[in-house]
C-alpha cells in the first residue's frame, strides 16, 4: 500500500494548512482509495502554528488577552503536559485589528505576554512562541509589561502602550517579572534575522506593512533605540543588533533581552514539534507547499524545511502552491521534484482565491495517478 505524507503550510488568505491537506487527501482518495494518507500540517512559526501543534496532540486552552489595540478578547494557546505553544498572530496579530484598521503607533504586544503568563500560571515550563504576523512595533515592551515589568518616563510615570510611547522611556524595572520565568524555558520561533533598529530594523522594514508612513517609521525607529538603551541599562547587555531582534516589531528583542529566550528557525521548531521526520520513515512520497513558491520559500520557509528533511530520509517530494515562481532547476536544488500551481489549473484569474479547494482536489488526483500501482496480488 503506497503511503503519502501531506505536509503543507497554509495558503495565506485562503486555506489553513490542515484544509489544504484535507483537499489534497480527497483528491488522492478519489483516484487511489488504496493509498494511505498521513497528514502533518506544518508552519514556519507564524500563522498555522497552533493548528500544527493541535494536530500533533496538543490540547486547546481558551484564555482572554489583549488584542493589538488593548481590547481584551477570547483567544487560545495549546498545551501538552508542561509544554505550551502560543501564536502571537492569534492573540494580537494583524488579523486581530478591529475592522482591520492599522494602529502602527499604538499597537501593543501585551496580549502575547498575558498568554505567556496564563501558561506559566497553569504550570507550563516549556513555552514556544511563534511571533509572525505582528500588528505592533513596540520592541516587545507590551509583552514584558504584561509579565510584570514596569516602564517609566523621567518623572516616574508609567508609559502608555505602543511603540511611539517608548520615545519617553527612561527606566524599565524588571523586579516584578513573573516568578515562573525563572524556571521556564522560552523558545521563540522566528524566520527573519533583522536587528531591532536601523535601516534593516523592525520599524524600517516592517513598519510600512503595519500602516506606518515614513515620518512614523523614523519616530518608531528612534523609540526602539531609546527602548534598547533602557533595557540594556537594566540587563547589562545590549542585544539590539542580534539577528531576529527585529522580528514581530521587536518582540524578538523583548524575548531575548528580558525573557532570556532562545530564537530558533520556525520551520525547524515545527518539524520537531510535529514529529515530521519520524512520519517520513515509511513514506513513498511527501507533498508540501504554500501559497506562493518563490525566493522567500528557499530562506527558512516551511516547504524548504520539509523538502530538506525528505531528502535526508530519501523520500521524493512534490510541492503544491497557489503560484510557483521558481524554475525547475531551482526546485530540484531545493529537493522538490515537481511543483503544481493552482493558477495553472484555474479556468479564470480569481479561481485560486475564490475556490482553491476543488483545484487542490484536482491536483491531488493528478498526484495519485502518478503513484505506483499496487502489486497484482494486493489489488483491492
């Protein structure tokens, strides 16, 4: 019986990784009901991290936490024993902005700190935080304040939320940090290597995506420098230039400098979390993919990580995407034999966005048709 491992990432804006896998499985089953399909959705540490962990056996835990504008709402993390997985995007990411209206100067990472605190209160000692999809540029100040830090101006007044307020920061008091942090291990899943400040920093590179105009980008970058100075004074180390410090509007910096977190590539962490390589042991084919296969895919995105793991296991790989901008030699160097794109299957331009499911099922059927037939004595 052929065994196919489906390990896609999300198709951003259309389908979750699990939904992509379900449609592919339906297509494969329509042609080859004898094929064993194993589903292990993956993520690069951003959107979809919770789904991947839940499919790996983690249980959902509902909590209330602040969204990016500070308004509390129901959200969740997932837990397995002493392990907790938190997805920043689910708590206070761009998708949580009320009416999708950006708040680049005042958006906060407080909510993710509140969820970390909830996990610590529940006895979790190993906490993984995926930090993609942030709506804020606050250097992680909101997160660490939710965990007990106090940030004051030169008069001793507590600062407001958001990145622009940090221009007035004069002191950060870490004496009240959550006691659970002393014995917990915090890992941050991060797929970028930007520093906190400067032309490649959090404000300059990602601020415009969050609604910041050029003047506000300059203001936020200066505020991040002030924040880095006061954190360095409190911790006796300056980590603003550390690769990944600028991730998620500087949440990477706050996690590194204040929570003593370790930053790791998101795709790598998710592979370990889901047991991806173990699932490849008896696979005849691995199918991965994401919304767009392009140059970014080759730099730490989940499909590249899946292909690399499959190559180590000696299993062939095909990829599925909304669109593919990589030529055949580039795909082969990445360990991907064939790539199928929804745009090539579509009968009209918007179909991959409006109705991707049937297109994926059609591609699943094409993949199944190329699988080896079972031996004659084993035919159903």
